[in-house]
């Protein structure tokens, strides 16, 4: 079984989709009327509208921030006038500086033995041309755009199935800041890379959350709150998968237009590696990026389990990342009838299916809302794996994946397939609620 799992994972560069994450501080276009009326109905028009959401977000993001955000040659958003160098050599950096590139910032990821340097091109040199010059000057180096990773899952207006009264700030979770790896490995631990979590929500009343990012400011979002609740939330009428787990929550957006860039993701991964949090949920997508690929490779080689949503660009969507990287655990979503979401990506990167629609999650201001998207399926799988994986270890991680695969309900053709992977897990954790006309989590 172990060989079967990782041989199929090695094929993951073929097809992936998009996951979901909040777009910070950028007004987004309204959902098309048909989508708000028929989000759960199969059909070509609805699929087109669902899969267009991320592209609309990208277009609006670039138009709204022309001074700080540009597009790469394929239309993906990048931080304007910034390039990333992955573990550059001394001669490579010297060559870059001789060409007029300036070091903007750098970070050393000690636990991964990696270094990331952000470079600014010479004035009036376009970012795309600058990248070509860097690669020509140092062919052995690893340089790429500072891509921005985004998404667009749906969090509906509040439902009526659970309590809807907002709670006062400070009545939510217990916040703990940590300087080193956690010592009590008897308590399950989970990592989250996303937008901010509304820690005052009563669903986190008995939770321990270790926040990171945004200069220690708490900047909550609907999307981050929903995902966190599915991981560790617990209430009288609501349960996540691991209510006792400690959550290490990295906010890589911080309400900045350039939030979610490669260097922010790198810093978040580095922090989680310092804490030795073995299972990390990542619900965001973007293009293949050489630097990000190397960081993911370093983490998975050390036994970290990265769980990522395969996304909502549609079954024929081109690959998006990090879900499509080798050894990343890609998760698709199903509805209450155990049918794959019509907007979900298909491909070799799909390893598991989990509930991703017709269910509730925590929302801002003490509320609960209906959610839809593969972003909300991924945390269910991450939490299931964290039950048995307490520290980064390749063997333990492989064993946990194999055990989960044996428990999966095979929904497609016999064995692993491109739609459901090994099958459905965590069906019992979907708090069902009929979706209502919604809004995009921004």
C-alpha cells in the first residue's frame, strides 16, 4: 500500500485545481445571480460561474493595486518589482548585485537549512525581463517571481441551525505565544496557513491557539475562522474533528494586497517547522513556483504532512499548487449526497475526499454559516491525520496515510481514482445545513 500511495503521488504534476483563501482588503465582484440561486445544482453554466470566481478575484486584485501587484506572463498575480532567490550562492548574489539588483529582505529557515532572499530589480526594468536577466547571470541559481497565492471559497450568509448571537471580544480561545517547539506532544497539534482566525468566537472557547504573523495583531477573516473551526472547534451544537488539539495558526495575509506571497508562505512554513508541527493545512492556490516547490520538498522530506485543497477551478483545470506538488496530500470535496463538487479539480493529486458542501462552519462575530469548497474538506483530512502523527516522521506519516486510505469509502471506480482519490473520509464530521444564498469569503 505504501508504494502504491507514493508512486501515485509522484504523478501529481498532471492536474490540480484551486483552493480558497481570503483576499485581503480588495472589493470583489458580486456572485452571478444564477450562482447565488443554484450553487448546489449541477450544470454547465453553474460550473463555469463557480470556476470563474478565482479569475475574477485575480483580475480585481491586479486592477485595484497597480503599484504593488502585476501579472506574470500567464496572468498569475505577483508582487511588482520583487523576485525571490532560493538559497542563493555568494557568487550568484554578487552577480545579481552587479546587475543592479538590491536585496530587499531575506530570511533564514534554520530548521529546514534554507534561505530565501527577496530582490528588487533595477529601476525601469520590468519584473519579467528582470527574472530572465537573473537566470542568465546565474544559470545554476533558483530564481522566480514572488507569486501571490489566493482563492475564493464560498461562506454563505448566516444560517439558522446554530446560535447566531455575536459574542464580545475576549470570550473566545486562550491565546498562547510560543518561542520554541511545544513540549506536550500528548495533545494533538495542527498547523494552519490561511487568513486570520476570529479567536473570540465561542467555538474556540476551550481551545488553545498559537497565532503568528501580522506583528501580533489579530486580523480575523471568515475563511480562516471557518477552516480553523473544522479543525479544532467545539460547541454545544458544533464539533470539529480535533477539539482538544492546539492550533498553530499562521496568518499570511494581514489585510495587505500583497498578502499570500511566496516569502510570506516561506516564513509561515519556517515558523511551523520551528514548532515541529507535523500536520499543516494549506487552503490556498497559485502557480508552480520554483522556490515554493523547494520549500515543500524540504518539509515533506523531513516527514511533515502538508494537506492542501485541490481547488475549485473545475475538473479540467490546469494544475495549481501546492496541492499538485509531490507528497502533498490533495483533498477534494463532496456534498451531502457524497457526490464530488462539480467545481472541484480532478487528477492524480487527489488523494482523499471529505465533506465540502451542505455543512456549517464558524463565521465572524460568533456566527455559523454554510460553506462550500474544497478548502473546507482539507481541514477534515488534516485533523484526521493529526490524530496519530505527533511529530515530523516520514515513516509515521506514511503509516497514517495508509491507515486513512484503508478506512476510506470508495466512491468511484475500484481503487484510487482521479475524482475521489482513495475515497471519502470524515463524513461524520459534516454539520449539515442547507446552503443559503451566499457571499464570497474575502
